[in-house]
C-alpha cells in the first residue's frame, strides 16, 4: 500500500527535520511553499495531511501547530492519529452518483445538504448501490431485513416509498432509486 503524503506547507524548518528522518517514517514528506503547489498536491493525492503553522481557511485534512515548541514524539503521534482518522473516514464514505453516503453518520450528502437516514434506509441504498442488476423485493427483504418470507408484506415497498419521498423533499430528486420491471435500481 502506498504511504500517505504529509504535505508541509510553509514550515521549512520542520520539513528539513522530518526529511532527515524520512526512512524511519510511515508517510511521504512533501514540501509546499505556496498555495498553487498546495492545491496541485491535494488534487494529486487521495491520502494526505497538510501540516502547517497557521490554520488555512476552507482546507480540510490539516493539522496546524500554533503552540510551539512540541515534543517530537508528540508531533509524530498527532500526525499518525490524523492519518488513521482520515483512512477510517475514507472507508466509511461512498460516492454514489452526485451523493456521498456516510456509513458512520448514516447521512446522504449532496454539497452542503445532508439527509439523515435510518439504518434500514442506508442499508437499502448500500445494497442497491452494490448490485449491478435491479434488485427484487424478495432480495431486499432477504438481504436487508435478514429474512425470506412467502407472506405478502409491503415492508420493502413502504420503506422504499418513504425513502424516495425524503430524497424528493431534501434533494428534489425523484429518480435516484428507480423502479424497474424486475426490481429497484440506483441510477
């Protein structure tokens, strides 16, 4: 697996110190001396953390130190903890079309609009997303609810109907979950 990138932004002294120890660290060290380089590095790297001496507005995945000096091992600990948090968040967030599904918070997000989902709703979306073909009501009942019943129940249809209403109300989207002849599918 590729080592994550620690982008050191306008913090030359720290860059020089960490560069000397590069072979002992579990992350790549990259120096960014201006905003343009910083933006290019962010675009080219999925797993990164920006280390700086001042908070940069509107930039996520940053760790800044305005209270120096700091013990070296404490610095490494903070860097490693931030990388672990970032990896956890990346694994818990899926891009589904124009939306992001956060599995931890059970939210469907489009830009700044967030829709809180129930556990069943997020499981329905996740199962439909992972299916290449339309999913039948019986498949959803079996896989999402965990039982297979011969009884005529409208539980699945009711949940999908309510979920579609929430999507329409919050995102003005009535085509995210589509009804096909042989089941449901995410567009």
